[in-house]
C-alpha cells in the first residue's frame, strides 16, 4: 500500500499555467511559485466582481474522534467527483500549518487518492503566507517593546501588553517566557510568550478581510494592550500597520494548486478553529464562487464548532450564502461516539453504532437550524461491514436526509460520484434558507447562550461575574455587534471532551472571554485552550529526511 | 531626484525566463517565483560540473564609515559595465535580511541606477530562503527543549545549551530571555535568547556547503550544547537533521534576478560578516563561474574583515581562486578616515584626504599579501571635487595600482565602463597568485595572530588564558584545521571602532572564542558583538506603507 506522499509524488501534475487557464485566468495574472503552485494576482480578483456567484457547499463533520473522519479528503473527493459528472467545481481549502507536521498530526492535504498536490510544498513553506504572517506579527511585537524601550508616549502599561509573538512551530518552551533581561540596553523585562502562527489574530484577519483596505482597517483596530486606566492601545497607535501591510501584500492573494485528478483548488489561510473561526479565506472563497459553478469548502473540527462559525462568522461577515452542507461521518467514529474504545473500532458493534448515530443526528438537526440543506457522506473504511453501512443509511433515511457511501480515499473522485450527484440534486431541488443563528444586535452573552442551547443543547451557560461584566464593557465600547467565536473542545457537544455521543442538559463552562477587535469577534473560552502546541515524546520530525534523490520521506 | 524604490519600480524588467535563457538554463530547470524571480533547479547545477570556470572578481572596500562606500552598488555597476563592453558577466550577491529593513539600514539591493530588481521583493520575503533557515533553526531549538522535557537520554545539561533561537527581525527584547515558565506541562526553565536569522550557524552552512550532502554533514556536526562532563552534543544527536534538510531543500537553490539593465544576478545567502564570514553562497558562486566568463561577487564590511574571510574561509573551503579584487573607496569616506566629522565630509580638505588615503593604502597592501591583483574604484559623489579625485588617483599611481572613477550610481553601467576595462585588462595581464594567508594546519591561536599582525598590523593579540586553553582543547578535539572567523568592529583595522585611518602597533583584544563546528570555523570575538539588533527610536517601519495602487512606499 503506497503512502500518501508516495501517491502524491507519483501524480502526473498539470502545469499550473494550464490549471489557471481552465479557470480563465490570464497568464499575466498568474504569479507562479514553481511549476505547480501559483498565486492569483489582485488584478484578476478585481476583474471578477461583476460575475455571478456559483453555489457554495460546506463540508463539515460529526465530532472528531481519534478514529478519523476525513473531512479534507472528502472535500477533495467531492470536488473531483463534481468535475467528473460535469459540474465545474473549485475547491477552497485551508493551508496547513508547518509546525504540526513535525509533531504528531502530519499534513493536511487529504489522503489516499484524494489529495491536493504538491503535497510536500503545501504542507511546508508553500508560498510563504504563514511566514509573512509570522513576520508581520513579530514586527508589531518588536515595535511595541521598542516603543516602551525608548519611552514612547502612548502611555501603554508594560504589564498589560496582550500582544504576544508567534512562530509556526510546536514549541512548548515558548508558551510562557520573560523577555528583555540583561539590563538597560537590552529592553524591558516583560512576561509574555509565543503562540503558533495560526493562532495569530492576523491570520484570522487575513481570512476574514474582503480586500486590502479592509485588511488594513482591521489591523489598525487590533488591541495590543492597555494603559493603566484600562483604555485600549491599538496597532495603529504603534504606527506599525503600514509596514505590516507591506509584509502581507502577497500573502493576501489566494494560492492555486490542483487535486491528484488535475482539478483546480484554491488553498488560502488557515486560522485556528478554537480561538479563531477555522475557515479558509473570504477572498479565496469569494473568488472561487466567481470562477466556478460550484465551490467546495470546509470548516475546522466538527459541525458544532466549524459549521457554526462558518455560518455565524464567515458567512455573516462576508455576505455568503451556503447552498448545502455535507456532513462527513465514518462507521468507526460513530462507534466511538457509541462508547467503543479506539482499539476496538474495527470490530462490529451495532449497539455502539446505534448509540453513536445520535451524534450524527444532532448535527443534522443543527444544520437545519441554519436553514441549510444537508447530505451525509459515509467515508468508507475497509473494516466497515455492509450491515453497519446499511444501519447508517437507514438512520439517515429516517432523518429524511440523503446519504452517500464514499470510497474516494481508495478510488479518487470516482468513489464520490454518488455523493456529487446527491449534492447536486439537493441544491437543485431544495433552495437554501440560510440564516445566521442570532442577530448581530443581540447582547454578547445571549449570543453565547444561543449557541450553547441551540447547538450544544446545554441547559445553561455558567460564567463568572467578571466575564459577564467584561462582555457588558465591550458592548459599551462598541463591540456589541461582533459575533462570538467559541473556543471549546472539539470532541464533544459539551465543554467536557469525554462526553461522546449527543449529550444534552449539560452546563457550558465559560471560563474567559477575549476580544479580537481586528478579526471582529469575541472569543468565548470554555476549558483550557492551548495556543502553542508541544511536540510529543517521539516527534514525527525524527522520521523525516531527504532520500538519495532529494525527495522528502516520512512526511504523512 | 527619484528615490531608489521609484527607480526600481519604473524599471522595464525582462521576464525572468528570458534572463534565464541568456544563461542557457532550460525552462524546466527554472523554478519561477512570480515573473521576475526564480530559483535554479538542482538538475541544472549538476549539469554544469564539466564546464570550465570563468574569472572571479571580488568587490571589497575600505573600512566603512557613516559616509557610505557603495560596495553593492559598485558590484552591480561593474557587472552591468562588463556586460556592456562585451564580457559575459554574472553577479553573485548576498540576500538582504528582512529585519533591518524596518530599523535604520534600509535595503541592500544597490542604489541609484545600479540596482537589482525587484527591489521590494528581494529586500522582504524574496523566495523564502531566510524563512526556511528560521524554521529549520527553530525546529532544532524546539526539539532540544522537547528532548529535555521528555527526559531524553543524551545527557545534555539544560544549563549548557548553546543553541538559541532566531527571528529575521530587529528585536532587542529577545536578546536575553527565560523560556519554559509556567510549570511542568510547559517545559523546563532555560536561559536563552534569539539572534537575528543571518547570525544562525545554518546561514553560514548554507553559504559554505558545496551540495546537499555537504549541507547535511555540516548540520549534523553542529554543536548545540554540552553534557555535564563537557562533551559536546550535536544536532545529529537530536535526530533533527533530516527534518531540517526537508525545510532547507529549496533554500539551497540559488536565486536568479536581474539588474536594472537586465543583466542576470544570482542572489543567494547572507551570513553575518562578524560571527560568520559574510559572503554569498558557494553554490551560487560556483554555479556562476560555470555560467559566465566573469563573476562579480562581494564580501561584507571592509577588506580587513570581508576580503580576509572571503579568501581564508570561502575560497579555501570551496576551492575558489579569485582573479582580481576591486577596492571601493569614496572621497568622503577617505576624508572621514583622515579625521573629518560626518557632517563636514562635503567640504574640501586635502589634508584629511591625504591622511585618510592611508586606509586605502593598507588595504591595497593586504590584497597583495593574498596574491590577488587589485583595482581601486572611486565611487563618485556629486560633492567630490576634481582636485580631490586627482589626489586619490595620484596616490593609486604611486602605489602602482590601476584606479577608475565610477559614476554608475547616477549613470548605471555606462558609468563603470572604465572600471570594467581596467579590471578586464588587469585579469588579462596579471595572473593571480592567490594563496590563503595561513595554512590549515597552523595552530588556532597562531592563525589569529597571523591575521592580527599581517592584516590588522597589530603588535600582538591579548587573550585571557581561558580563551587560549579553549583553542587548545578544540585542537585536541579535531577542530585544529578550521580557519578562524574574526568578529571585530568593521570601522577600524583595530578592535577600537574609533581608530580611523591605518593604525598600527595596536593590541588586538581577543575576548572570547566560539566553535561553529558545522560551518567549519572558529569565531574569534574582539569586543562586543550584537547578534540581535534593536530598532532605533524612530524605526523606518513607521514610514513604510502601501500606496493606493498597492505598491510599497518608504522602503529605501
């Protein structure tokens, strides 16, 4: 059985200029990065404005389990299948983060016969977008500390700087640090730390901004700390935004690559799915809708977090209307939701499967809450029995949703043609009635309660008085219109990672709240959120190397 | 008067594929980064092996002063002029560091009518080489701390880790930091810091390695810390090198751009000129020699540091034979060496000029010590009088070296044609007798003494016993064959930055020594060396912005 990287490497890639041509992008508007990657020039994006939008399909999933669901793989398989059945379809996916490739996670470019290529490049430096964000973020950090060093007149309190630094690396030791040691010449001692680059507010901004001007306005609004009197200090106050824009200029342009089957894919942006909204860029998605009849995109984690934020944050801010949602489930993961341990997911258990289907059912209901037509995709594993699959199909039939069995991992787009047909049919027959779950003018705490009760099915939200007071202060300061971005465990509808299935009546513990004034949302933190991952005992980095022909081995 | 960035932006650039074609690089061996930058594929580099080498010309300078010498500008002007007079000539220059662009220094792509373009891209992210080095460096850092976190069995002493982290940013506050705070789950408290990326040993290695295998061998040899018993721990011991190579794969390929006049330029690597050797990559220079009849390259700082290291480190390790050296001087800088203050360099003073010429004379003598034929280039400023220029010309005549007046800053290659003819004639008539200044098997301290006495004209080297003992220990450990890389002020032949002109009889203060086992040299530190610059009170970042058409303004 060939590995993902072996399959990716043996792919016959089309020249990226040819891929661009199928999207009718003029050669001078294609900015090549090698022969298999490109950015799309701003000129082309502007030229698209008058065109009509295609249909938008969100691929989301049940709550993730260690058994794997294959959301990205299904997105790719679906796009290939859509193109196979004659629907001009374009992917709009997230860029993977470099850091986690050296930890445990591996890459994020799909798997098996449903991948985007060049797999190694996309997973590592790609076109440098994340490096640009890292540079822009850390330039601001350096300018803040420099401002303090020279006794600048913003009045910022060195003990109230909230802007940290970032690196695209899993580096536990950088979580909590003290900088500025070594005496007067070497800065001012400050307690701070590094987050991973995808957790940078700049990443969220890059993914939500509509254009360069919007990007600049958002960067200027970012709160980087406070004065003693608690009034906020912004990036604009540091005179940093112009130089940051110079660093981010190219990073704002969507990247073009292709699937193993040679279909075009936009891959752009990749914000955290907890403290940020976890979706690919608005610029790429909007451009994709102009260039194709169907756009397949995805959101991070399960539908309770990913789809909810896609709808309430990305679609609201960008004025997007999703036409359908694909809910990816696997028999193995459903059995884990029904109580089976990871090591036993290969053994048949109708009992566990039936119980686990409650998780799928809950997500189906939630999609309906947003008015979005839904299809279930069963991402087939070789260990699945036909009886188990029939049980899932029966469940979906009972729920009144179309369901398709998918074998794209083994067979490529051909294995997702049934899904493609069902998605197309759904879009043709069932108009979307999409609406966000709450209006923008609802009080912030009520927004959190609305998500908790209607999506998570919690009985109530438990929050300290300090948190409720903070939310009220932000409303007075003009941030009351912001949507909320929930940061909670992705493994459960609840804030307890071990509550599998479809729990209800639980209490959501809202521990803290944060303001992302530039990204334009309030983060509600339930439980512990790690914004700088660590490496495991045996990092995958130890197994990566260049073979004798200079190719990368060990990246998965 | 248009600014450098305005001149650069209005340039009519040739498509980079055309530039590559003039070097007979096959289209499939050109890896484009946009339409005006490219990397040269490994396949092409290999295909060059059997070809004969062109002539190698080093551009170096008198000791730098705040008045400016224009070494890079002269390198570019000379290459354009060489091509104008019919000599097929290729530049091999260093990549600028992104960090300093936001401080005081500005870019490093030449100036006036002698620039390489695209100026903004080369000065900022370019093709991502420095970002790749940053990633590879910090991956190793993370793996070291992770190794300690999990109780790895290398026996490394957490208080003796010498490997720091790097960022391509001027960030004073990161010089001295403590990481790993916040309890057991968040690593181990370690005193450390960040250097700027160009100071990374990986940068020096990238610039000295002959090929991928050499690169890997050198990375494996890097010493990252010590055990309690003082035995060294290497990057290989951390199992990090394979993944680092994966990150550095593309960064090893030379970058191709062009001058304002459309001549090809390789721009690759940019190590510090104090704790490292300050020259562009061996891979690029060797490739350039195969692709052109003449190659113009440069070395950091003045000839006492830059040319000395170019000869003793780069040429020795890479087996290169320089055919000529161009010594760049300006009337203004010579007057400063003669005692004139910076604000007065515009006023005529033959007395100061005569005194200052001693600095030029000393460098001419030193080039002869290496057996390399030398030409002096007077980089003309508008304030220079014909009498002053005549004085410099008379001095050179007395010294028996050709001298050329250059106006390439104002006139482009046309203004350096006289220099080009003189360089060509010198190479044709005066065979190089290049030899390094000391043999590899000379004891390390004697190597330092040799440089101090013969290049700096010091009477002796003053070093604490601990430093001499350390050098002896390294000899016993097998590092005795290494050349030495001097880290001293670039402003004087001595270790006192204020000793202008041509001091002799001074005592060189050798404060410390460091081992760069991968780069393959011993660093001799004289005085204080800052490996992480800070930002000034008014960083140039504050003046950089995107204009209404999306172009960068304020970058100089």
